[in-house]
C-alpha cells in the first residue's frame, strides 16, 4: 500500500512538472519575439466548442479542428477516418457483432462504447449542426459539404446535449450564401470505385439563400466468401442535403436543413479466426459443443441432473456422419470466409433541423436548435463462418428522435462576463426485430430426420410422436421485437468571467435526467416470452460541473487548468438466453478529469504547439462481455486514465507545412466489481482482469503529415502530401482475447493535387494504406458459447484519381 501511495505521489509531482513545462516551453523558445503579433502562416480555425464562436487558439480546451478543405487534402472519405489525425482517438464504422456498415464505435481518451444495441448510449457524442445523434447506427457521415469538424477531447458534461463522457465530435456543414455557384467532383479508383459529388448554391433573394448537395459512392468488395462467391466490404450509398438560410430581419437568422442517405451494400469484411483450433466447437462450449458436436451419435448428457445443463440434456442425439464444427472452417486468410449465411447492410436515414438565432439586444442572444432524425436499417452476419447454421444474426432496426435545445447567451460588465444558459429535451423511440439462430443446424437435422424430443421437463410438450423438436434456443421477434422509449432533459449554465485582463475563470453546471423504457414483449426465446414482466422503466439523474482557469501570457499564448465531469446514462440489457422475471439493467458511468494545457503560436507565426496533460477517474465502467453466447453490458470496474496530447504545426519555409500529433494514454483498472446477473438469470463472475487493456485504447499514437506546394512555371500549383499514422497495439474486446489484439500498426497515405492558378478545375491522385497493411478494425470472441473468434478486416491499399470542377 505504501508503494502504491508513493506511485500516486510521484505521478502527481510528474503531472505538475509536465504542466509547468508545457506552459514554459513556448515562452522560453520565443523569448526574443516582440509583443506585436505577426501575421500567422498557419490557419486559425474558428470553433464552437464552448457554444460560442472563438479561435481554436483562444479556447481553453483540448480541441482538434479540420476544415472541409483540410479533409479533402488528406483524401478522407467519411468522418470515421479522422481518428488517423486526432490524438488518443479510435473510430470504427462497424461495431462488433453487428454486421452493419454504419454503426459507429468511437473512443476518445479510453472512453466510448462498442455495442450497437438501441439500449447502449454512445460514450462520445456526435453532433450534426448542433443536433445530437442518439444512436451509434446511422452516425457515420460522408464528408460531403462539410465546413469543419471539431473533436473536443475529454468529458464535456456541462454544455453538450448528453452522454459526452469521452468527448464530442461536432460536424458543421457548409451554409448557403449570396453567391450563385456550384461544383462537381468525381472519383475513380481501384475496386471499381466510382464516386460522384455535386453542389449548387442558389440565392433566391437578397436575404434568402439555398444550397443543394448530392453524392453517390460505389465500390467493390475486397473480401470473399469461398463457397458462394459473394464478396464482402463493397459499398453502394447515396446522400443528399438541402439547406436554406434566411435573414428574416437584421437580428433574426433562420437555418433550415434536411438530409437523406441510403445504402444497399455488402456486409463488412469479416472472417472466422481462432489460433487455437481446439476451441472451435469444443465439447464444453454451449451451442457448438453441448448443442451440436456432443450430440453426434448420441447425447452424453442424457439423464444429467445438473440444472445448468437441463436444456442440453433433453436433446436427442444427431445421426452419425453429421459434420463436426471444427477447424476445417478456418480459411487462414482474413479476407476469405467459409460462411454461407445471411449477409448485407441496408439503411435509410432522414433528418431535418431548424436553427433560429435572435439577437434580442446588443448583449443578449437566443438560439433554438430543433432536430428530428429517423433511420431504418437491416443488416445480417454469418458469425459461425461455416456452411452450417449455428449462429446467424439478422437485425431489422428502426429509430426516431426529436430534440429541442434553447440557448440564452450574452455578455456584461463591460465585456468582462460571457454567459450561456440553456434547456435540452430529447424524446426517442425505436425497435429492433432481431433473429439469432442459436444451434439451428441441430434442429434442422432433427426435422430432416423426423427426430422428435420430450420437453416436458422444461415445461414444454412431449413432441416425440409428432417428429418435431422446436429450437428452444432460437431468438425471434414478435411484431416489432424489442422496443425502447426514452426521454432526456437537462438544464445547463456556464459563465466566463475576466478576473483580470489576462486571467479568466469559467464555471459550468448541468443537471440531467434520463428516463429509459424498454418493452421486451417482442423478444422471444424458443417461441415463448423471454421476460415474465417485459415492460420496465428506470430514471437516471446526474449533476456535472466544470471549472476552467485560463491565463493569456501574451497575444500568442494561452495556458489553462480545468476540472470537468462527465456522465453516460445507464440502461437495460436487450439480450437474454433463458426467460427471466425482469429485464436486467446496468448503472450509469461517471468520470472526473483534471487537465492542464497550453496553446502557443511563435516563430513569427510559423509554428504552433498545443499540448495538454490530463488525469481522469473513471467509475462504473460499462463493458460488453459474453455469457453463454449472449453479449451483455455490465458495470465492470473503476479505472484511472492519465495521458498527454501534443499537436504541433510548423511552416519552416514558404509552401511547406509539417504537422505532428502525439497522444499517450496510461489507462488501467483500479477496482474490479463483483459478479453480476447473467443472460441466463445466474450470477456470472466478472471476466475482466485487472491488468487487461482498455478496449480501443492504444498507449501511444502518433500522426505526422508533410505538405509541400510547388508553383509551376505554367502558372499552376502542385500540392504534395504524405500522412503517416502509428498506433500501439489495440484490444478489440474487453477481455483482451489474443486473436482480437491488433498489433502496433503504421499506415501511410499519399496525395498529390494539380490545379491551374485562377482556373475552375483541378485533379488529384491518392493512395490510402500505401504499404498495403492487413489489420483488423473490430471483432468479437465467444469462446464459451461457440469457441469462435470473428474479426472485421480493414480495406487494403486503395488508389484513385479525383477530378473537380467549379463554376
């Protein structure tokens, strides 16, 4: 214990020392500079991270921001790819166990969420023009018509909508203006990549402007199903967005937007891997062993009095010669699978918003953000990776949300005080009609061979004489399946007061209430009800605060110290293996984080260093674990996360820019919680180990980019860019299954663009994953249930050309 106390004391001293060093660094190396601020050669992006427009260099928060042009320079196709340029962030577009091509799993500083279920709230909030996106499904946006993306790291519990315990991603789209113009962009690449984008900006009158953007994106798959010839990973999606801006009066501005996106594409590239083949369908696994392999030639469990094996002991034997589920179905290649079951990912997403901003006086503004979004999606996967029907999942999911936020802001005391207060409300409903064919192969063989069974011991009929044995494990929807009905309300306030001309104090407070309702009437197991009392409701409340003390050293340097709290609501588990009395729930998780940072421009405006150190206490951590083949969320542990982020931009000579972004995370569990009720109604032991890695949390991450512009003799510009991204090993599940540990990885992207000066066209070439690295992005391991490990593999090297024309 004394040793641990010494370690904590040492860390505190190091934390203070590093904070002081960060504050001193830009002062020491630029002491020779004058107080006059020179013209910056580095772009200063205006951000809205504190619900007011201010320079990113004047914002006392750890923020990364990118313009739409910056995203195009890096040839990024959708927002999930920004994790390659943001320190301490991972962003997967395919959540584990989903089979969906649009189900975000985002982590910032070791905090996020990996489950796509309707009952699982995101740990990192994603916002589209200020509208909170409540579910992970449907939250991966194309980079079409984006003005900027802001990534605010660390808990943002006071100002943002809800559940921003890890941070917030704010996407701001381009607004229409008074100039008539348009443009078109087409991309052609390998894998038959064909992408088309276009926009037109049309002023209707002197105070009413409109903008229409459309895109289509088609791309062949890069993985193969060996037995069917189907490909995986292909894309086929469309999107459109219409916006209008009306200056109703000199003091009232209205922004309306509506967007629609649709896809009918292949499932993400997945394959069955297991480097210890004896686990695959092993005798002690629930559904591949006890309910299938063990039954071939007879049932060794017949007559067993063990209550945990009662269902398996009643099953008849399978005919001799029935094929085993074993290592023969491992292809040995991440891009090849022996699966033959359901596949595909479809979605239709619609959203609209109305933002009204009214300056009621010189010092007071009211802003209203009204949002509505809905999606319908169907996706499927063959998780057993074989021609047998042992584990297929199919989801048909629908969701609607309505949100309303009111912000009241202003200033006073001769500009010394800025304040914002607000109200937030959201209502959402949704349903998930899920089908899971646990051990269906067993029961299909029973039917084909006229084998019956006696289920009287389980409260079922004796069907032996009829030659029927229903699948007592199969999960099916009845009607809409599992439904949710949630409401969220919040009141927040934050004030920023200039104690001195160079010293500001920010204080913020937010009180939230989340009401979560679930109805499991439509979730059936073996054709019967899953829950005796299927309709339940719980309320979760939280009060989070924040303070920031910021000091402006001179016109180019800002230092700050802050403490902020964050919260992610609790909820219900939607998946069960046997009927229970009530739905099981999990509690909210909370975090409190200290942060010290510095923002500095120096060297005559040619260099920038932004850095932050932080230390967070993370409690009631929600993780997804498997219990007998059923994934479920539990509150597993308490943790500590310490880290560092440094973002550097340098322009050493004209036309050459270099950026280096580094992130360090020391995330560890400090307490493991006790056993919890499992999917079958029995207590299960917490499977997390104290030395396990946090999911999606690399210890070190580093990205570096070099961009050089060459002025050619023919009055044209050639822009060359190289981006390198490195991440330490990453655990893709909470229990650190070895096959799901992605080793340290380095990715290289290259772009080159050519544009004649004062011309209306340009062309660029790109290569993504230039060294053709093979790596996994997510996965799932269910060794107790089936003995299987399934991974999703990333796209290989891609290259192509982009042509753009504007008028």
